C-alpha cells in the first residue's frame, strides 16, 4: 500500500482520536457542573447520574478535524484534503448529519417529545432526498434483480432507511460501551468497503469518526464516565444510514452499467440493531403498548435478565455484530 493511501486513513483517524481524547474529560466536567446528566430509573442500568452529552464530543471532534485538514496543505504527500473534503456528497451528507445531531442534542438538554423528534427526522430525511441522497433503484444481488422506484416510493424507502437506522442505533444504546462498540465494528467495515471502491472522501470522514469513537470508548466502556446520549446515537445513526446509502447506491456490473442500491450488504452491516428495534416494536404492539413506550424488551435487557453481566452482554452483542459484518464482507468479496 502506498504511503499516501495509508496516510489518508491514518491521519484523520489519529486526529479525530486526539481531539476526542482531549475533549471528552472537558465535556464530562461541563456536563456535571451544569447537571446535563442521565438520571437513574427502573429501566436504566446506571445507579448514579452520568453525563449524557457524549455525542457533542464525537461531532465536534469530526468537525474540528475537517477544519484542520482543510486548512493545512499536505500536497507534498500527494494528499489534498481540502479538495477531498469539499466533495459535494460529503458536504451535503455532513449538513444533514448535523441536523440529526442537533435534534439529539436538543433532546439531551430539553427532553423533546418522541413524536416531535420523529416528525423532525422525517423532515430532514425529505431534505436529504431533495438533495439527491436517495434510493431510486434497488438491486438484490442474491437474485440478480433490480427494480426502479417511483418518486413517491423512493421518498418513502429513503426516509424509512434514514429514520429506521437512526432509531435502531438510538435504541441499542442501553449498556456501557454497547452502541459505541457496535458502531466501531460497522465503521471499520465501511472503511474497508470505501477503500476497495476508491471512495477516499468517505474514508476520511469515516476514519475521523472511527478515531473519535475509539478515544470516546475509553470513557464510555464499563463503568461508563459519560454516555453518548441521543446526540451521539443520532449522529452515528444518520452517518451510517447516509454513508452506507452513498457507498452502495450505484452498484456496477461488468459492462459498467449502474444497477442500483445494493441493499443486501448494508442490511447485513446494521442487521442486529435493526432486528432488535423491529422485535421490540412488535412485542410492544402485541402487548397493546405504544411503540415508543420505554421498557426492558431489548436484546441487552433480555441477556441481562437471564444472568449475563453487563460486560458479558456487551461482549456477546459485539460478537453477533462482528459475525453479521464478516458475512457482509465475505458476501461482498464473492458476489
């Protein structure tokens, strides 16, 4: 691997990690001082208040890294980060991710209604669709079939994809280090796919988030000193939804024709959080409860209820996510 290719991955990763490492303790002190904490309750695992604005760390570590990489000219290494970062897809994607982050951050501070959050999520998904981040043709490589969606179905599927993944990541954030670890595994796989496809603008974005996440994990793992909150889960969820969509949006066949969004691989990447969300909604509906009714029906709750410790529960879920991601990688290589 050439040096400049390696640096395209390592420099953003190290920069994001360094900023996150410096920023996290400061945010912990700020949150404790101004009581921006998650209060213990019957359905929560923590037994003491804990800072809940960890998403601020991940978002601003990424933003500051982007600004730094854009300012400094590294053409001596054949890397022009300013040109790469100012790719139209990356700018639009980051703007939409910022909107989702803001919803989550406001919820961390003011506890917004779940219905208001859902309405805003769909509005921002509509905005993403208008800006060209959309699913227009779906390709199912298992059967080698593809079909084109009408504009209204394109909007519905795209919005469902974005809102579904955002909430799936949000809902799985129930144990120390769980959601951040799951995201780290998925981001590593997305970086591999991006490298294979030559999408270096995606690599820079994903590597920066990965670096910030690895440093944040130090403070978020059991016993957690800070949690990512809705700001973090919304940031991660929207990032995964958008960049998995963009990365697999235009799958090519041997003659170079575009055949649409290769849906199988990204579904495998996020299959466990999505499956957990789907089963939780189903169990609540069967029990005549609102899908938004908070309870202990998530996978991590069930594993702990049968005797697994919090650490073991998180490790087993990591293993399941790693398996589904490896299946996706194998499927991508041999499809």
